[in-house]
C-alpha cells in the first residue's frame, strides 16, 4: 500500500522572513484585524484541504502543517512514495524550498503540487513537481493511488480561537463546497473551478450530521461553513434550518454569503438555521458585481446587526472608478453600518481570472512585476498595487488601503467590543420573541456576552475608544447584571494577559505555531495512540472500552456493557493516568452502559473531578432506569 505525505510549506512565515504582508498562519490577525494588535483575536489555520484528502484515502497518510525544515526532513527520511505540497501564489518561493528538500532527502518520492498556486502553468511548475492537482484533491489522489472511489468522509477539523494569549473557544470547520458560480472578475476561487460549485455536502441534512459530530465533542461548539456563497442554494439552506429547529438547540454558525443570496431569506430564517455571522462582499458601491443585486446594502446590514448577526465586510481598494475621495466616501458608508470586522484588499490580478487576462492584454501590469515574475507571485496578497490605475498611483492606492484599516479601528474600536454590542442588540431584540428558536438564540447571545465580561477592564485601560467601551459595559451590566466577584477577578487576570500579549507582539515572541502532525491509518505510531489505546479492551467485570483519537486534541472513550464499582475504579485509574501524562481533552461516552452497580458512576465522576476542565461525560440516556435497577 502506498505511503503518502501531505504537507504545507515550511515555517517560519512573515515579512521579516521575506514574505509579503499578510502571509502567515492567520486570517484575522494577518489581514482583517491587522491594526488591532493585542486586541486582535488569534487563530492559526491549518491546510484544510490536506486534512480532507487524508481522511478520504485508504493508504497510510501523514499530514504536516507548518513544519520546520528539520521536521520536514525527518519525515522525508521515511521515504514516502508520494509527497503532496499545498501552496498559494504568495508562497511559491516557499514551495520551491520544500520541493528541493524532497529531491534531496527522498529522491524516489513523487512530488504532487496542489492548492491555488497551481494556477501557474505546467511549464512554470514542472521543475518542482512530478504531478499537479488542479481539482478536488481527494478524487485526484484516489485515482492516482488506484483506490476505489467511495462516498466522501468529512474530517473533523477544529480551530482554536485565542484572546490575550489564552484559548477562549473552539470552532468546528464544515466543508460545504468548492468554487462559486458568481464569477467576479478578480476571484481566483470562482475561476479555478470554472465558475462551478462542487458540493462536498449535498444536502442540509448532510451539513447537520457534521454539526452533530462536532456537538458530540463539545456541546455548544461554534461552526464555520466553508462554502463561497453558502446561502445561494436556498433548498439546502432551508433543509439545514429545518434540522436545526427540530434539534431544539441554538447553534452559532458563521458562513459566507453575497447580498444576492442573503436577500432570498427573512432574518428569522437565517437565525433559525443557526447563522449568526456572515462574511459579505461589500466591495464598492459602484463596482457592479452581479452578486450585489438584491436588498439595499444599508437596510440589510442594519437588520442583521439589530438581530445579533455579526458581519465581516470586505471592501476593494483600487477599483478603476475610485479616487481617494470616492474611497473615503465608500469607507464612511461602510463604517456607518458598523461591521464587526472589515477587510480591505487592493484590486489585483490573479492568473486564471478575467481581470488578469484584461491586465495582460492591455499591458497594465507594473513593469517591475512583468520583468520579475517571482516578485509578482510573492506579492499576490491584496496588499500591493500591481496595475496601472486611471487616476491613482500605486503609492496612493496602498496609502488608501492603510488609511481604511486605521480608520476602521479609530472610528469603531476593536472588533471584540463591536461583537459584544451586536450580541446585546440581538439579545434585546429576540429575548421576548414568540418564536422559541429565537428566544434560545437570545439566551445564547446573553451567555456569550457574560463570558466576555472580563475583557472590559483591559479595553478601558489599553484600547482605543475607552469611553465608548465604558459606555458599552454600562449598557451590558444594565441588561444582564453586574459582574460577580469571580468575573471581577477574571477581569484583573485578563488585564495581565493582555499586557503580556502586548509584550509578546512587541518582541515578536511565540508568534509561530508548532508543528501539527496527524497520521491516518498508521496504527499505534504516535505517543497519544500508545498512551490512550492501552485502555481498550474487555474488563473482567463486564464492560468494554473503545478508544478513538479525534482531531482537535480530543480523545473519545466509549464504555459499553455492565459497569461494576470495581470496574469503574479500574477505568478511572487508567483514565486519570492518561490525563496526567497527556494534555488532550477527554469525552467519556457512557451511553452504551446497560447496567451499573450502585455508586459506580459516582466513583468514576469523583476520581476524574480534578480534570473537570478537560473532561466531558456523556451520561447514559437510560440513567433513571439504571438507577432503578441497582
């Protein structure tokens, strides 16, 4: 059976290492909230495509996210048959370095290039590859390996959100589809897939099943649906809504959607399907993209905000009709709508898009980029003006972009406080609704606000717009109550963590993620496997233990059969020993227990109490019947 290694480019990444602005491990901190410093939420994003491909193969597969050169070399010395490298245009130079390591340390391996960087020609990529994947990757790899095509399996990929250097939430990533039919002239995503939408999850019920898997790991976990214009398919979205309503639990889902797509729904329908965050292309008021047809943008944004739905709005700088005055006018119009987050990228040409073809046909690419293609690729990030503009110089466009990011922060303050304000508006709008699903959503907003109480002190001491933050805090306390003593102590701790975060940013400490390495179908290969899987098997008193290692550093332990007091003691001792040695979270699933001796479950819970922050117990559905039987 073939051995496969799938890897991202190597760390370190960033401007100080020769990369262009925004090239790194984070979308928020590197791009959207780049001016917000220590108040920026932080989340490292792995290469989702590699996880998806690995999940859907039969061959033993290892996945590396952001290895160092040494870590990649160590893996290459195992001489995998195939090495897949994922890259984008701006990391083309990093891809070449990784490919050179493969040629040196595992010369018999075949190199497969994948990702949006493969918009480059075969001729440009040939020196660094044996094969090129320009399609949905799992099907490509199955054919390459001679594996039988099978229904796609959805991987479990969990993103951790940090604030003030501390993890505050985990988000389940849902891969709904690839490509987009809208066909905006600048959009690599749309034209890479020939303006087609490739569904990875066909129905709303399919999406809901994935949500349920994440909710099993952590009830209440937030979700992101990765699909370029998720709400465009009304039938699929409304089927998801029906499943969510029937499930009876308020969800928190962030999705990507155009004004055209959103205009098909009432705000109630959007909330009922669990969506309370949307990425919307504001682009430019005169840009004329078809996806912007529908409800007036001001009316739509205000209604979403009033109902607690957060908006990340993306605006383009450097469109042909724009002047500095028009950019200011459009920026003011956008900021008047109070988006929770804002992205400002320069209108740029990417190979394979209509805009690129037009620019090359009209000879408008800046001469230094024509002469040095690698400099052009390295700067395909949305942070450099590359094209001759009718009225503005490249420097003026880049200055305008910088001004947009600065004004966004100056006028509206850090995004975390904007989010709290939006949740408060949603809570007040929905808390007395006759619709039970909307009342549940209001309760969820209230819980999110309450969890955020400790950030106010740091905001009043360290952030821009301190008076505005203090006024928001007063509104929140009036609506939901004054902070408890515990919340006051947490506020002091949060202030200290915020100050520490500022120091790490200033000194550039701890800004690179460690290697994330995952193996698929490589039995008992990792330390977590050896530690946790020793718990598996049958106990002498009648219960059986199954162990599954899941993404997001989660271990799922299922106990089935009859649980005696002595068996519970032995199980608890094994679990405690593993928890002491390892840092994974534990889900202890007891739902398949059919009989339990008196005190067995209590003994188990008591022994694991000291690890309560890392342990979730799924109790038997027939708990009352069990109690009656013992």
